[in-house]
């Protein structure tokens, strides 16, 4: 009906009458005929008497504001952008897929539309793929600190915290190329509104170069300490040129003070929170050439499309502490064998452990060397 109305030359639009069910319970039975007698003869008997009054259960949400099936049918009917093909039967892997799209907007081009199907389509095919964006650094004014007229929401129309709340982002990299009160409260605002997703602020390390700004290295170090103290998922460095050029000793500071040990990818429990089973039967052989050969029996996972990968740990103490990242020797190992060949033999570890990890970052319990 709505499609016919929309396509009619004289159709100007439509209105939703009766958005919410209108039923009310009285403390005492109502005396006389039902209040909605003239409006819903089929809903109640002609001689109905009781506590329930109102116009009737005619809304697309109920009295508790829960969406009924009709809500989603109405939302689909009113959608201004429609796919004209619902099924594709002759798709060939690796080839382009062309779908006709009907744009009902009068003054909006499709390149201005946020298509949620991208997220849902990616997750339907490969749930472990992280979908992320790099929004403007400040979402909007906080309760205490203004964004000074430049923010994601009002200036460039990026409702990123809305996307996080809706669950259509796995990570975001806000471009927080600021310092002082233009960085810290806004980084914290992202974290507080993250909906459990991963917030990885972008740091403006290019301001360390005298031709770009007047920042000093301690500013970046303070920001990184803040990020770790408040549980954000990490940081990004813009641009990598200034990192590789060791501007103001940044590369050395990261290597010596911040990135001293390997790190595993943060897990995505909103996609999958079930860890693989632990591997079993870990054996360690020490050949004459000084290389250690580790082998184990495979783990299993609830993801039947992807076999688990493995993380190798080593330590001079037993049992190996797998919560200490300094003990990580290798990760994302495929297969059930690993050859440990330390670059400096005098730093070789004595004991080993192996865990299984899935594509969503869930890590199993460890199997220790016997």
C-alpha cells in the first residue's frame, strides 16, 4: 500500500496514526460499555465490562514501548533507500556483485548515506573481521569542556557514539591530535561511551617535528600513560614517518618504555566469547643443534570454519606464567608444531607452554610442558 502511494504522482507522504497501543488498566471494573466500543467493535464483545479501557492494541509498539513485528514492517516500508533485488542466485565468488538500488530521497545522494548493511554483511560472511572508522577526535562538547566548534557530531555529521551504541563498530580510532584539555576529557568520553568496543586514540606525533608544532616527547608519553591507566585498547601514531624517523627519540622511548613485550590482539566478546579448548599432549624435544621442537595435539573451537591458532610461551620458571606478555615467544602459529630458535642462545627459555586462540581473540587455558 505504501509503495503504491509513494509512486503515485499525487502522493505527498504519509502519517502513522496510533504509534503506541492505548490500553489502560483501571483499579476497579468499569461500569457500562467499553470505552473503545465505537472504535474497536471486533476487539471486545458488545457487552464488554472490565478494568481494561482505551482505544485498543493498534500501535506498532506496545504500552511498554517494545517494538512489535509491525514496527519493523513499518520501518521497512518507510525506508528511503531500497534494494530492488532480494535474492541473488547466480553469484560467482571473486566477481563483482551489482545490485539495483532505489533512492527515494529528493535532495540526498547515495554517497551521503550510511549503509549498515556493510557491517551486517561483513559479519554474516566473516564475523572475526574488525569493522572500524577514524572519526574526528572530539565527538561533541562534554559537560565541562567545549569542542570549540570542531567535532564529529555537529560539524561533519559523524554519529560515532551512536554507531558504537548500535553495535555496528568494533574499533574506532578517533583522531585526537590535541593536548591538554583538548585531549584527556575527550579520550575519556570515547571510552565511557564505547559500549564495550575498542577505543584506540590517534596521537598527533607529527607535532613533535618543529616544522609541524612545538610539542615535546613528554606530552606523548603522558597521553600514553593516560590511555593505559583508563583501560583504552591502545593508541595509533600519526604519522608513521615521524615514528620511523625517531623524532625527539620517540621510537627509542616506545621500544624501551612502552612496547617492551609482544601483545595479543584484544578480544571481541560481543562477536564470540567462547575460547577454544586447550591443546594437549605438549612435548618438547631438544635436538643437538640447539633448537627446541615443540609439538602438541590440536585444540577445537566453536568456529568450525577456522581452526584455532596457537600462542607459544617460554620462561625460566615453572609453570610458565601466560599472563605475562614478556613470556610470549610466538603467536598466530598455525599447525601443531613449532621450532624455537633463539637468536641469542644464552637467552633461551627453559620451560614452555602453549595456548589456543581463535579469530576473535579468545585464548584458551595453557598446556604446560611436562
